[in-house]
């Protein structure tokens, strides 16, 4: 991706000479905001600029996509898609890195193409429509496919796929950022935030901690101006994540009283010395729990299911990082992400060769097709909890918002509330409603130390899909550190 742009101009000698003169001039114009960059950096950016994306409606902002190699000594390259902010001066807008979960699911197939990016894939993968509530209306948005084996991101060493986990993902994502800022140095001084959902509840805090620790000894070129992070329907703590899933299902009348109490008993046995006692019965109870969800969408319990795609949805076997219980294992037989009828549109779109050429993707001709969640990752290492990290970063003064769509049964609001309660934080502003366009959008509680917990009413696992306006409002208030509206007239 760093080939000399001028060397590709073969029309006439005059054009070639003119191009090289321009390339040696130290400038680049970004969305009406002028600043200077070196000729190499300008060429790197131009090589990644996306100009002819199939199906794209016309827009005024620029976007870039391509690979960033991580280190000279290894064989890894991570794929990104970057959208400049639509409104205001680009260089004055925050830069936000968005990560999806899984582990192993694509931030581009989900976050960018279905949730909060400016282009949403529609019409069986043949059309892009503008997202009126794209998050790049208020920020520069960077989407990353991590770790290797996810989406277009690749490694030339198959052993790398057997050595994956939270730690490797954080290290590789940090290496990506260091090298990405070399390609886009004008954004180095922007306020920088992390955001994500689902298993990004693991990714984001661990990457934030790594950035925070490395910043202490960083040079000017490797310092990252991290201010905080926001995570939604986030897996953060195995124990409370699991108990919250069970309590949510019972409180929403999805499982019976008897099944609920049977599973409760299994939890007691698991934590006692009689762990092996009744293992077969517990296995049956956990199967019954999953079967209770088989007729509805666990990621959005009140929306209609898509009958034509249900077979593929429930046939995807997803592994669990260090599952605490058999229930956790059974839950991962469900696909890691919301799957409406249009779920395969993004996969079809990103498997198109013309799309891959436009995005400068799949340059190594991967041996497997593009998928929204990786089918090639072979294992995963992860801690049981990230709560000590969250506490550490709160103590360091970092802004942390946790939000939860309240119709998600997979990482439900009960899990999130149990998890936050384990931090033992003092309440600064008690639980109250917050509003969007004169309607209750959810509820919010603010804690001393900088943590905010907000719910989004009627939203499922991927909040921007179900509540796009409310999610953009939430995001905007997070970036500006403003309290969510407290009245209908706010």
C-alpha cells in the first residue's frame, strides 16, 4: 500500500513530471481543513483513499481503507476502514476506534456496514444507503478488523491463529494504532476514544489499559491521546454475565420457574466441592435454557425472527473464551451477533471482487471467504473479568460510559447492572430517565469517578440498529462529557 503513487502514472511524460512535483509538495487538503504532511504520508493516504466503492451514494467526506502491517518481524496485517467526520472541521473532531466483539467478529461487517457507519448494506449486497444517524456525523470513525483471521485481516503464519486471545488482540491493536498514526499523523493530536459492543467489553478496557501504560514512557510519535471509552451490552465479568443472562430470561418469562431453580442449583454445585455431582442433569437444564430461546431472537427478544435465515443462524458454532459454566458453552452455540433477514447482505457485499478492489482488500487472496465472524480462529485466551482494569482506569481519570439495550437477552441489562455493582462505586446522580425528542430513551445512573451507566429503551444487542437516533445522541453526549437530557424539553 506504500508504492509510489507517481510510478503508477503512465499516461504521458508531462503528467508524470507534474505528478512528481505535486507529490513532493508538503500538503494535503482534508474536508476543507488545511494542514501540512510529508510527501510520503500524503502518498500513503492517497493509496488507501476509497474513490469508487460499488453502490456508494455521493458524499462530501473522504474515506480510506487498507492494511497496516504491525511489526517488521512478524507476518500480520490488520484491515481498517476510516471515515472522516461529516460535520465541522475534521482536525477538530474526535477520533474514535470502534471494535465489535465475538471474539472474532468483524467491526466492518457489523459496526460499519449494519450499525453506525455512513453506508449501510442493503438489497442483497448490491446497494449501499446513507445512514442518517451515522456516528461520523460527530466524529472521525475508524473501524478495525482484529485480531488476524477476522474479516480481511490476515497472517502469513498459521501458527498465529493458534495463539490468539485478549492479550494478543490488545497488543496487535496497539501496534496497529501506532502505525496508523504514522500514515495519518494529523490525527495524532485529536482527542481519541475507544468504543465497542458485546465482547468488546473485554477488548476495549484491555486496549485502553495498554495505551495508558505505554503512554507513560511513549515518545511524541507513539503517544496516543486517549481520553476514555464507551462500551455497549458488554461482556465484562464471567460470573455476573452468566447469572444476569439467567435472571433476565426468568424475569422476562422466557424460562419456567422450575428450570430457573434447577439452573440456580447447578451454579451452586459448580462452585462447591460436589462440582461433578449431577453434571448430566445440569447439561440437560442448560440445553433446556437454550431451547427456550430457539423460537425467538436472544439478541432482540421482542422483534420478529427471520424465518428464511434461522437455519444458518443457529448452525454457527461459536466457541467461548474460558467459559465459566456449561450454560456459557451452550449459549455460544448461538451466533455472536444480531441476525435479521439482511444479515448476510454484508457478507455477500464484502465477498464481491469489485468491492475488495475498491477497498484495497484481500490483496493476498485469502484461502477462505469473507465472513462476519471468523471461521479460522482456533482458540482463545482471556481473563474471567476486566473489572480491575476498569477500576484502574477510573482512578486514572478516564471517562467511561457503559450502555445497555434493554431487550438483549445475550448480554442483558441485568448482567451489566450486576457487573457495575461489583465495582462498589458511590452514586453521584441516582437512577433517572433520559430523553430524546421528548420521549424516554432509557435510564441513566452516574457514579463518582467518571463512570456512567445508561440503558437504551427497546434496543437489542446492537443498539445502533434498533435505536439509531438515540444511540447517536448517547454517543454525542459521551464525546462532550455532557449529562444525558433529563426532561422532555431538554
